C-alpha cells in the first residue's frame, strides 16, 4: 500500500527531536529535489580522517650534491597517526587508500660566501622518485661580495595511494665552493604536509 503525507511544516510531537524511519529503511530522494539547509547538518558526507603536517625541528647539514633524505622530525598535527617522526615518512593507514594531496616547502642555504647553484627536492613513493612531484630551483649569481645563499623549493601534487604506501622527501643542494650546506629547519622554512581527498 502506498500513501502520501503532505504538510507545510513537520515538528516533533514531544520534546525537540524526532526520528525518521527505522534501521534498515531506505528513503529515496527523486531527481530534481533540492534540500535547502539553513541550520546545522551532521552525519552527511565525509570528512578527511587522514592528514598530517610535519617540519624540521632544527637545521640539517647535507653534503654538496648528494641526494639526501630530509628529516622531518616534528609535527604540527597528525590525524590518523599516519606520519612517523623516526623515519620521516607518511604512510597510508589500513583501509585509507585513495587520492591524496601532498605538499612541501624546503629552504636550502649554502655555506658562507658561496652562491647556490641548485636546490632540488623530490618526493619518493615506496622508495622510488615521483617525477611530477619534483621541484628544483637553479640560480647563479657571479657576485662574491653579495652571494645568493638561500633558495626555496615548493610544490603540491595529487597522487593515488594504497594502504601501506609511503611518501618521503629527498633533497640536494649544490653551490659554488662545494662542501656541506644546510636545510633550514622550523615550521616556517621547511615543511611537509598532506591529506586524503574526499572523492
């Protein structure tokens, strides 16, 4: 038997709450129907429950022109316990595969009185480089009295990840005199972040 109820307003018979249907029921919303919400809606849609933001707690020394894993050893937040500050990597939790937005900003500084030739950052997925996530800044200035010592690399990209996949960042810097250089730490200079996209 099919019946139809028509009313301009529906309110609880008592109290301030009401329930529609029972567990297991299905309510169909036909095509063309619009729900206009002016209040607070809860339980609709999804929210990202995997997100992280990490940074370097201090400066890190890296060897001239040697590709080096970047050590993000501090967190601003870590929803879903997905980032490990001991191995500096983001790992997709069980059951949380999907598309992720990953981003970074890394600041490189050459030795005193030298000029940066290149600063290069590349994300790695499961130990292999992700070419479309790479970012490099090449710079040359022939001015030893006022050399350019700092470069910033930054990029964001979307990647499809499965549970257990992990992302790390590697960096490299070259400058005019060789020797060690510095990746500048703290959350303002060098950071690594990401979150699961709702699709």
